């Protein structure tokens, strides 16, 4: 009887050890990733944080680090993503040559290693930069390539419609610009793209002489940009409202909105980390 009790104690002890070991295994940290991959992901995370803080110089440095780490590991998709982010920051800093070079590198890759959605993003970003520099025909070619890669199914479709509207506006085709912008507004896209569409629609309606409708579009854009806390866009909306109010003969109201725009711009300039702050394309 005593021997049997001793055997049971041994069995219970062994089961307890196994259970504790199992619990310890469940709570242990997962295996660490390779150091180079950890550094690449850390650089990317910190780059996005710097971008949110308005520190474009640091964001550029960190996106470049992330891209180089991913390239050193032959991670084509991840390196292309970092390159697109780097091109966006380079454009904001005024280095359009570097920005376009990064995007052309992605688009020239004929190995089919870069997913179609990333190629669409690269072509779309190229179209924005070209439009910003007044190269309308080249921007239209880039947008056409983006549409081919996207096939109307990628996440950038609303932005592409806004770019199409913007290019039509630049060419003086106000009806086409308005049509494309209204497509984005009615499609329920993200707030930033809807706000962009309202601004394009406002400019189109102004050119068509529909000032009351233009005013409503600028006011809608202002509400969205305040939700997003985008100071450069808020200032742009306030200026737009002021200009339309002047056309409507409401001069005293126009002055109020003009002063509000100036106050937003002045406050933004003195905030830390905003030295290179530009409206996001």
C-alpha cells in the first residue's frame, strides 16, 4: 500500500513537471526575426512616425535605410514599398529628380517580382509629381499606366480619379474635372480623397460661374480637413472660401476667412518639426 502511494506521488510529480514545462513553453517569447529584418522593420516604423511628426528629413533617412535593408535581403515587394514612401518624402522636400528616379526604377523592373498594385502605386505617385511640375501630358501617361496596373480594383482608384480630375482642370476641361471629382465624392472614399475631390469640384464650379455651389464644396472640404487635422489643407480651404466670397460680393466675410488662413499658416510655420511642411500631394 505504501509503495503504491509512493508510485502515485512519483506519477503526480512527473505530470506536474510536464504541465509546468508546457505552460512555460506557451508563455515564452516567439523566435526572434533575423537582425537585418528587424532593423528594416524598425526603420520603416520610425520613418512613418517621423512623417507624422512632420520631420521630413529624418523620414527620408529612415525610409532609405529600410529600403536598403530590404534590398540587401532581396525582398522585392518590401523594398519597392519603401522606395515609394521614400519618393513621396523626397517630393515633399523638393527633390523631384530623386523621387522620379526611385519610381522609374520600380516601373522598369521587368522580372514580375513587384506586385501589380505596387506598380500602380508607383505610376500613380509619378503622375502626381509630374502634375505638380506642370508636365500634364507626361502625368496623363503615368496615370494611364497606373490604371492599367490597377485594373480598377486597387486601393488607389479614388486617388487616380482625383488626379484625372485635376489634370482635366489644368487643361481647362471643367466639365470633365467636375465629373471625375463627383465620382470620388459619391463613391464614399477615404476622407482625404473626398476632401481633395471637393476642392477640385469647387475650382471647377468657380470656373463655370457657379459660386454658391463652389462655396459649399470648399466648406465640405474644410470640415473634412479639420477632422484630419491637416493644417496646409485647412489653409487652402479657407483661402478658397475667401476667394469665392469675394466673387459673391461678400467682402467683409471674405476678409475674415483670409485672416483665418493667414493665422493657420503662421502658426504652422513656428511649430517644431514643420520647417519643410508642404501640402501633401
